[in-house]
C-alpha cells in the first residue's frame, strides 16, 4: 500500500523534519481528494482529455509520498486518458479500485507519521 | 553553495513542489514555485537574472517541459539559466529530448538527496562561471569603448600616425627613442610678423585658420607626420613612425601642393590688403625620434642636424620658394625641375650648403 522506504528517504532528504513530512502528507491528502473528484467527473463525462491532468498529477504526487498503489492506478488512468480509451477493461477496473485504495492508503500514511513522531 | 542562490521549481504537483522547495532549503537555496511552463516563463521574464537554476518537470498540463525549454532557449534574457529536468522513471526518452533541447542535466523521481545536491552544485558553478564570463565581457566591452573614444580624441590633438603608434604593440619601443632616416619639411609665412601686428585678432585667427586647414589637408594627403605648429610655422616629417620608401618625394609633392593652394589663398588675402608669402625648406638625413618633453607634456619629436637644416632652409626661402638640401634634391631629381640657389650660409653649420628651389613637378 505504502512504500516505507520512499517515506524514509524523503524524511532523510529534509533533514529528518517530521513536521514537514506530516504537513506534506496532509497536503497530499487534500490534493489527492480533489484529484479523485476531477477524475470521477471526467470519467462520468467520458472526457478523456479532462482525465489526463488530475490522473497525471495524482500519479506523480502519490509516488513522492510512497503511495505506490494509488500511483499505479492513476498511471493506468492517465495512459487511458491520453489514448482516449476510457472504456478499456483495465481503465474501468482502475477507476473502480481507486477510491478504495486511497481510503486504505490514508491510515497507512498517518501510521507512518505517528511512528516517525514516536521515534 | 551561496545562500543567495534562488531556484525556480516548476511542477504541476503541489506535493512535489513542496518537497523540492524543502530539499533545496537544506542546500541553502531559496525557491519560487510555478505550476506550469507559462507561469515559469512569466516569472523568469519578470525577474531576469534572479534565478540561478530551474528544476523543470517534463509532463505538465498547460505548457510542458519541452515547450518551456524551447521558449527559454529562444529568449536571450533567460537562455543561460541552467535547467535540471525532474523526471519519472518511465520518462527516460523525454530526458534525452530535453538534454538535446539544452537542459543541463536531469534528476530522477523520487529524488535522491545527494544526487540533488551534486546536480545543484554543478549547475550553480556553471551559472557562476557564466555570470563571471558575462561580467568580464561587459568590462571588456566598456574598456574597448573607452580606448576607442580616447584614440579618437587623441588623434584630434596629435598626428593620427602618432596616436596610432601609442596604441600599437611596438609603441613603447618606438617612443623610447630610435634613429631613422627621415625627410623634414618646414614651412612658414613671409610677412606674417607684420601682418600679426596690424590685423585684428579675428582677422589674424581667420587667416591662420584658412592657412592651417590647407596645410593640414596637404599633410594628410601625402602621409606626413605633423610634429608641431608654432604660429605660422609648421614642421612635418616623413618615413616615421610609418616607414615610407618615397619619403623625400612625398615631402616635395606635399610642398608643391601647398605652394599651389597657397597662391589661391594669398590672392584672396591680397584683396583684403594683406601681403603674405609662403616658403618651405626640405632636408633629408638621420634623426633621433621618440618621446621628447617632460612628465605632463610630451611630444613625439625628431632631433638632429636634418631638423636644423630644414628649418634654416625654410628661413632662407623667399616667397614661393621650396628649398631642398643638396641630398634631398639628388633624391628627387627625376620628378622635379629645380634651379640652384647657390651656397647658403646656415647659422650653426660650419660650412655653407648648396640648395635648390623646386620649380615644377614633372
């Protein structure tokens, strides 16, 4: 769900500033919720072009905070958006899976923070 | 790494921007953010020279990394800012394209802190070098401009040959003194002292101005080096600082042109009641040439018997005479008709010298 090595590396790269990582994860959760809404709206409207931008950003941000499963799903949607193939099986499965995966990613991220703050 | 370095972070993801800005802060860099290429270009153009490095995401909505790079490279004000491409693993092809478009280097996401540090250091060093180069070029340009202006100004005060000599590589050697065979021509006016006593100052300066203008044009036309003006007296020499194989011939041709043109001037002055005549003395021989004078006022001058001889010949010349020393006459006999004026007693020389007057150019 969450690649802790990415979070550890990130943590180290900001001189162990746990407060920064916590704020960053908060920002990620806010932004990714917005991106999910935009993705769902684009899918409902079957607007491939409108799908690309939020999917791309979500893919990228998620990878930064170690949310690799979310990143992978967002990537599938970005590719589908670029190729205009929203109806592909893979794209539909990714769209269906995304909200649930995001829901389980959030507590994993918070748990990592709690652990880091306890260290 | 200096604390004053400023980076521009261009990424569509706020999370990515936050991370990069924070990581750059650990390296002592301040950072500004842009969400896409358009914002980035606007910022750079609004603050030219401010950004030391740009961290550029490739795939962005709006203006993407490629277009941003191309726009930067086409803009002289921002083309030299180093660009680090920030790229995902699956975008390696795009990295190659960015480097081809002029990006400095790339960073792979997720960003390794030590690689970031190394790349930023290298980019800032390159930028500093580039800034130093620009600064140096600017100084160079200002210096060249100043020197050119000084040369132009200098050539108004002294002979162009001598102003060129001063600015040349061999200038110091020439100025510090050398011996060379030269031809010296002295010219002055007959009746000038009387005229100067009688004429109004304006009239005096007016006549002198017309005379000097004519003299000056003839000197330039024949490539003479003007040594000095003293009232109506003018000393010109040839074959230095620029060598001239035909230096005697040049001096004679110059003198003949002056005499012809003087006749026209004298006719107009005569109508105004002034009787003025023109005489020239020309001699050839070795002289010592170089910087003569004292700290604060130097002239480029010639010293030697040849100078004295030419000067004395000029004093002995009556109106419209161009007196040549025997040696000078011998060197131009093929181009002029001369008449002997016999032997002249010259003050300062023990023996009388024979001299000839130039009648006409053949």
